[in-house]
């Protein structure tokens, strides 16, 4: 008694009379059943609970939602007050299905987290969700990775990023953004006042797009986490990021792994790192920086008395005596720094000293000299 069912049934049209009655989860048009939402969408939820609704691609319980299912589900969620997280990842929604969900989110003021990853939304989906973000003030986490967004789609998304101040977490990774997308997204990032975490890894940003994104980062005063890994920033992109770090005093985590950054790029990036006093976590793995580039980054930290770096991941490199000595010097200067390179974890010197002290034998004799 008192249970609440996610009912994806359209109202019967006037005058339908004896038209067939559809069960929960059915999609009606002109009084006839033409499709069904997969069974998970019609499962029973307790009234008043703050529930997640997850409809992944589970063929054992009904298969994908797809376009018709998305339309039916959207109708049932317009006035729903119990669902706060909506996970429709990998459900074959396409742009049309995404548009239905977007229209629903213009009305629903309870859902705060949405995952539409891997749905091939394309430009149509980007346009629909951008329009939704101009009106919605509830969604704070939005995952749109793997949706075949290109430079054209980026224009719509950039408008939303510029205007929306409520979304705090945005995932646009695994798409097809190029340098033109980098330009419009960079300008949007510069003006955005809400985002705290942005993932745009696994795209096609190269030198020009990377420079535009970095310029936007330099002007942003809210973003705390940025993941641009698996792109093609190269040396010029790394240099642009270094310039951004000179002025940005908010960003705490930066992932620039696998970006074709060589010795030159690492050294130019290090110039900015030398002045930065906000970054806590930096990931630079899988870049051809060699020992010289890695040493340049460490020397930048060594010269930065105001650094708050806590975790630094460098590429796998042959460890020379000089590099090992530099690592030791940096760890003495910053004992709480977790430095990783070459597959080996270099733990905090404090922890090492504690282990050494525990394993040393007690000194026999004057108790004042005992350990």
C-alpha cells in the first residue's frame, strides 16, 4: 500500500472510450500500445525516498530504453518527486530521445544528477540539452561522454556553459571535439561561474584548441578539477597551460597525461608551475618528457616555496643517479609530497623515517640516549 510506480503511460486521448488499457511502462499513442519502457523503469519505488533511477543496458531485464522508451519515461518523470539521479547511459537514445529527456528536465525540479553517456546524441542532443540548461536550475552533475559531439555541437554546449551557473560537474570526454570546439569552449570556460569539475579527455584538441582552453582556464576562478588527458596538446598546449597556472589560483587537480608533451613542453609548463600556489594534484604520465623534462618539473617545485602540491605523477623514465638525488631533495623540502615515477611509488620521507626509527635497536646504557 502507498507504493509509487514509475508509470510511463501516456494519458488516454479524449473519447477513447473502450481503448485498451496499458500497464505501467507502456507507451500509448491514439489509444494503442506501441512500445514499452524496459521493466526497470516500472519497478516499484518507495514514496518520498530520494532514489536513483538507473537504466543501463541490461538485456536480461528488458534491454535498452531507446527513443520511444525515453519519451514514455520523460512523461512519467515530469512531475516525479522521488527520483534525484537519472542514469540512462548506453541506452540508444539518440538525439530524439535526448530531446524528450531534456524537455522533461525543464519541468522537473528534483533530479540533480543526469548520466546520458554513450547514447550517440550528436548535434541534435547537444542542442536540446543546451536549451534545457538555460532553464534548469536543479541539475548539478551532467555526464555526456561518448556522444559523438563535434565542433558544431560544441557551439551549443558552449552557450550553455556560459549561461548556466548551477552545473558543478560536467563530463564531455570521449567525444569528437577539435580545435574549433576548443576555441568556443575556452571562451565559455572563461565566463562560467559554476563549474568545479570538467572532464574533456579523449577528444581531438591540438595546439590551437589547447591554447584556447588554457586561456579560458587562466580566466576561470571557480574550476577545481580539469582532466584534458588523451588529447594532443603537445608542447605549445603545455606552454599555454603553464601560462594559465601563473594566474589561476583556484585549480587543484590537473590531468594532462598522454598529450604528446616532450622535453620542451615540460620545461615551458614548469615555468608556470614555479609560480602556482593552488595545484595539489598533477598527472603527467605517458608523455615523452624524458629525464630532462621530469627534472624541470621537479626543479620548478623546488623553487616554489608556496607550492601546495600533494601528488605528482611523472612518466616512466630510466632513473639516473642525478634524478634520484633530485627526487630526494624535493622530498626533503616537501615531506608530504607523494611522488610517483617509473612505476615506483616514492613515499613521504616522514613515513620512511618512522619505519627506520621503529626498526632500530634500542641503545643500551644511559636512558637519555635510548630511542
